[in-house]
C-alpha cells in the first residue's frame, strides 16, 4: 500500500532533498510521504567509498510522511545518496546530494 498517488507497483518511492548541494558542514533535509503509516524506516548513505550506515531510524507518521536531516561534516567532496527503506512495505527511497569541494 502506498500513501498518495503514484505507481503502486514500483519498488521505490520519491524522496525530496533540500539543498541539493553544499560545502561540507551543510545540513541536507529529506522528505517523502509515500511510506505506510507508522512504518519503521531504516537509513544509510551510499558514498564514493561504499555504503555507510547512519544508525538512524524513523517512524513514518499517520500520513506515511518521514523527515531526515543529514549533515555533511566530515564528508569529502562528491556525490552521495541517502537511502530510506520501509521495514514493512519493502519500499526504497533514494535521493542524491552533492558535497562541494
């Protein structure tokens, strides 16, 4: 079950990021409203050097919404992806952000 309109057969859901890029130390804000209400969401980063666990979990609210903030302090310049995974729905959300050099 997906909350809101969209392709209900897709294994992934959209994830917005703001800002898209910034220097190390920038906080990137992520949002989606496509998970199951009250679903547990796990997260990790895809980095230029491989996968980095974030050890952050969230619970989607009663509308299936979830927010994540990711700080880029200590990250080297490059392209990164925040990955969110719905523990009940098995849906994945991915958004790319850039750390400038």
